[in-house]
């Protein structure tokens, strides 16, 4: 066995065991992952890989199928006897459907064919690492900070949070669907993970899918899998997350983003505990506990005929509502203490918060909830000059990254202004562009070197996002571009304003 590591002091290092009898493959992984924040454990066959696994207990295993001493599927079965939750990605140069079926039945997390694309294998690894972390990091739902170990958990002692803890305690051990609701940034995924960790399925797999982050055409395949030839590019059978999570728990975040056709298939899984892969006809039986979350008003979506009423009642057997931070301001000092402790060591040592700064933090309404508080404190700690955080150091209501952005309330004048702008859509665009051109000309005359086309495009993207209250799928449709193209434009122009841009993940 050999070990290769690269560490980033700001992030925990994850270990990956790579088992393959081809030296070239091991060397390729050294090159591809050597610059990442991983510790690579390399083994030359299944027997050696099993020994390394027993000794080191890695976060993830990538393993070839055909090897001397012990084949990959046999080794994986032995590893899963030691740790049923271990995620194993099977690799092979032989595109055999039978091999894929055997690997997935034996409990493989995923199955990839050699030679693989670097970007694709990196994405699969990153997704698997996130899933592994979700299963290993036990989330406490008791009020934290009464002791100094700061284990990961849901933080808060307010009356509103006490109700959340009681609800988690009541439903965790019951094998029923749970719907978690609340604004973006309130901590819905942490609630889902707390339910999982305190359930009877805590020793089985927990997988999370962000329904709003996957293009609609790919989401069904991601959930239910597909057969070879089901659509263009389907060169081999793919096992969906429902099959991978069989016996465990599946968390569907942003459930309100599902299309009506996908909702219909999801309803069948809940009712019949079976589904068909895309392009297939044979029913696949599964036993999965379903947890779902949304920041949208599903009852209004039912009235708008964009969400199935029968699916809503199937999901909403029990509803756990996460209160917004403005409804539990008593918890802000606890959260501040937690984040200061968490970020302080990496950003300059121990820092305390002045009373004036704390009062300002409590007075602010936090439209982005806990995520906005976390991001604001992180930015503020970078700016603090001493060991005390002062009011002038705070970053409140300013630029947030897309991953931490959150919906902000839209005032009535803003709504009226947007309605007015929308009504002008039938006007001659040439006349509307005249003041825009005058402004571009003024800026250029003042020394602004920004490309005029980039300036206009950036404004269009930003206005579209504001108009649809941050729903990226709707903004992309409004602009006549794909969601992927919209994300690229947002990254290009640094659109990170705390308007209504939705976050991809709750904490």
C-alpha cells in the first residue's frame, strides 16, 4: 500500500482508497486527485485493499472489478460487512450489463467505465464524499453549546426550536415520510440528517438529492436510473438513487422544483414501493424512507396546478417547520458563539464580539436566515483588526455568494415597479434602449472600461432573477437560455447580490 496526501489547513481531509491492479490507473489517480484535498490510499488488489480498509476505514473506495487475489465485488461485500454504509464506486474496462447489475446488487454506490472522463470521475467522487459525510457526521437535535465539544448539530434554545426538537424526537423512529418546510437558509437539511441519525435506519445509507440543482431531463434518470439506449447518450444501464438507497433513507431537497411527470413517478414509488427505470418495463422494488424539504408554498402550487395534491398529502404525513431566524432571535448569540468558535482559528485566532456588535446582529432581520448569518460572520472575521469584533466590522445585508444567497422580501413599490416594467414589454425596444445607451456612453466617458454588451447582459440577468424572486429555472426560461447558461452568466458577472437568488442547499 502507498499513501499520498495533500492538505488544505482550512478544510478537513477526506481519505479515498483506490484499489486497482494496473499501475497506470493508480498513477492516473495520483495525477488527477493529487492536487485535491484528499488523502489517497492505494492498493494493488482486492485482498490488499480489504486489509487497508480494515486498518484505515477510508471515507470512499474506488475499486476495479477484475483483479488477482480477490475480485472487486467480493472485496466490496467483505468491506460492507465491516461498514454497511461505506460507499464503493466500482470501476471496470468491460462494459458488461451483467457486471453492472451484480455490482449494484452487491451494494455499489456507483459504477463507472474505463477510460473515464476526468471531470466526470471528479464529480462522482465529490458527490460520494458529500454523501459519506452526511452519513458519518451525526447531527444532534439537542440544544448545543452547553459544553465545549461543539459537535455538529442544530443550534438553538428558543421556544420555537424546542418545538422542532420535540417533533424530530417524535417522528425519527417512525417509518413515515416527513416534509420539512421553511425559508432558505433555516437548516432544513440538518433536520433531515438529524431524523436519519436518530432513526432505525441510521446504520443504512442516507443519500441527498437537490432537485433544483439537476436539469429536469436528467433528474428522472438520477432518481430512477435508466436502461441502455433509453435516450441519446445512454450507453449503459444506470442505477438511480432510489435503488442505491434501498433499505436506507433518501432526502429530496427543493421538492417543489420537480416537474409534474417526475411527481407522478415519485407518487408511485411512495404508494407501490416500486418504479421502472427510464426505457425499462420491469418494475423495481425498493424499501426507502423518504424525507423531503422545500422553501416554497406547496399549497399555493397546488392551486396553481404545478404540484400534485395527492403527492403533497403523501409527503406531508408529518410536517416539521423550521422557523426563520427573525422568529428566534434569542438564538442569535448562541449561533454567533458557534460560528466565531468554528471560524476563529482559521481566520486569526480567538475573537470576541462586543456588546454593540451583538446588539446590531440581534436587531438585523436576517432575510437569509442562518446561512446569511454564517456568511456575514465569516466575512466580518476577515476584516476584524484586533481580537474584538466591533459594529463597524460587521457585514450585514451586503454581497453574499450564490451558495449562501437567500430570498429577501419584495416590497410593494418594487412589485408595482416590476409590474410596470413588465407591461412595457410590447413597446418598441429601440426607444427603450436609448436611455441605456446614454448611460453606457456616460460611463465610458468617465473612464469605465467595461464592455458595453457585458454591462447590458449582466443587468438583464440580474433583473430576471429579481423578477422571478430568485428562481433560476424561471429566470433562465424568461431569458430564453438554459439553466446551465444562466449559472455561467452569473459566475461571469459576479452576480452575488442578496436579492432573491435561491441557494442550492440548506444548512
